C-alpha cells in the first residue's frame, strides 16, 4: 500500500512524519529528494540548464536565486520546471522501497498523476496557526507567509481530495490520530515499513 502525506505549508507535516518514524514508518520526503536529485543528477542538471539557462548551475552547484527567478516569472515556467523534476522524483520514489511519501504540493503540482498511490492523508491546521508556524520557521513577515500559503491549493480542496485527515492544530493530540489512522488503513506498522 502506497500512502501519501500532504497538506499546505505550515500544517506540520514534518512533525507528523517524525511521529510516524516512532512507529517504524519511514516517509520519503519529496522536497528533500528533489533537491538532492538537482544536485546529483547529470540529466536533471543538463535539462534545467537547457530550460533556464547555463547560469542556473555554476561549477555544478545549483544557483537557487536564478532558479527561483525563473520559477516566479510565470505559471508556464513553473510547470516547465515541474515537468523536468517531478518525473525524476516519481521514478526515484518508485525505486526507493518507501511506501509512504510526503508531498506538500501533491495535488497542486499534478504529482498525483506521476505515481500510483492507494491512500492520501491530509495534515490540516487553522490558517492563523499555519501563518505563525511559517513566520517562526522562516523568519518572515505575516504578509509573506500569507502570500506563500495563497500560492498553494486551499486546504479545504486538498482535504476534499484526500482519504484521511490528521488535525495538527496544537489542540487535538496527534498520537491517538496516528494510531487511529494506522488502524483505519487496515495494516500493521510492519507492513507499512520501508
């Protein structure tokens, strides 16, 4: 069974992944693996250089500011970059042996079309909690945090397209929700392990 953990920025997915690890479940972090692949894959480096320009890599090192400027130019640019990176990440996940995947933009990016999944779990939190978390984590203003959140699908839409919800608002205890989720999935932790 392949399970995806998704949810908007500031929902607390990473913390939920830590709790899952305590249950013996390793979760494939799409964002971390995408960054690793952009650093190590000659194919990705070549394709990104052809798309964005030779200055996107300097001495084999990704120039994040150059890539960010290209990405923010238009939705078409964003999609073009996604069309290079996401197939590589999907393939890497499929070869990894992991059965859990964390992706903040699983639906937004169309990543759900690139790999088979059985169940989707959405981590949710109220907007004010999410904004505070993002502000504290990234040391940015409230306006900037709200801007980042606004560039993702609304939490309600992501939740509607998901099979399960974990409420990470600081009020609902997470451990009972995770235990219930694993029970609902109908499999033991051993079969969900990497």
